[in-house]
């Protein structure tokens, strides 16, 4: 199966998850700390640990040093999610997500320095078109400019941490195989969640949420975590098949899919959100999609070597 299928599974599922995240933040976490929401993500990783171990018992046979680094990768990933949710708490999803385009730039530098990945001119041009198309999706044309330094700082830091986590995953997944690396990343997520539970305010916040809205919170967040997990696994597998920066460039198309899902929500569930469907905005988003499509063609037409 083409690496693009796995690479695009991330942005498609993450875009859907973004709308779930925004709903959860607006509905349940607007005034509380979003760290409580990450405890559910950590629990998802914890639940899948015995499942992975059952099918891959050799996960416990790895050396301590790789285990420590893989686990650290999971902690870094959760730290990036924390910054993302903080940004989402104060800004619209369509404004927050484009800042994640810094990730391919970090990925290119890290991939070159650590993995020795060198992109061809065609791949660089294609990656640039993908990033540009995704950025164009998030621009507010014809209206007052909106730029929050805090949002930018949170998301650039998030992009750097995501790149570091992806780099660590790729290094060990290639040498120690996909599922053992995934197992210890899940363990890192669980460690992050355990540390959060040591903070009294987070424990109280979690208990309060579970008392007031247990059914809805568990159901909505459970579905959201499964969607997010599917996107993460697909993208991580794509890292084994293509360069880090290219996979992250494709992941940047999340912005476009956020808009597309927003259109569907506006059409069928307007009470949950509305998207700008003006001719100007549709032309802007159509141009973005065309740039991304051309970029994907250029990246993939010359062949990909991981």
C-alpha cells in the first residue's frame, strides 16, 4: 500500500479529531485546565499496552536505553498535545492549525542532521507547495488580520516537540520494529498521565468532570481518542516509508480537512459550528487544495526513499 495512504490517514482523522477537541474544550474545558483532557489520552495509551504486548511479547526484551528514549518520545508527544490544547482554548481551530506548518521545517533540519535524509529539488518544491497550500487555508483574507503571539509561540513549540517525537519514533521503529516502539510510546503517554494525576488540581478537575458529565464526556472523548489514535498510528507507519519532513508536510494538510469537515458540520449540524461559505472563502480553500494536490504529485512522482 502506498505511503501516501498512511500519511494522509493522519490529517484526515486528526481534522475530525480537531472538531471533537474544539467541542470538548468549548463545552467542558473552557474555564478549566486542558491537562485534565490529556489524562483521557494517557488512559487510551495505557489500555492498549496489554493489547500490543499480547501480540508482540518481545517488547519487554529490549535494552533499557532504547526503552527510556522511546518512552521519552511518548512524554514529548503528550507535551506537544498539551501546548496544542492550550492554544485551542483561546483561538479558533482554523487559526491554530496552520501554525503547525512549522513541523515540516523542523522535520527537514532534524531529518538531515540525525537521519541523513536529503530531499530532491522536486521533493522540496512539492513539500513547499503542500505547506503553502495548508497555510493559505488558514489565512483570513479581506478582513482584519488576526495574529496572537501567544498562539504562535504555543504552536511553534508544539511543532518542534512533535518533530522531536516523530524523529525518535522513526529512529527506533526502523531498528527495533514498529510495534515495540509504539508500545513504549504508549507507556510514555501513560507516564505523562500519571504525573498529571499527582497534581491535586488536576485530580479534582477530573473528579468534578466525571461527577457532572460522566456519560457524555467518556463517550465523546472515547470516540475522539480512537480517531486520534488511528491517525497517529497511520502517520507513524508512514514515517517508515518516507522522509520525516515529507510525512510532516503531508500531515500539514490537516488544515484543509478541518475546513472540509467544518463545511459538513455547517450543512448538517449547524448548532455545533458554522464555516464561512462565501465565494471568496471557497475560492481560497479551492486554491489551497489545488496547491496541495500539485505538491503531493511532485513529492510522489519521483519515488520516495525513507
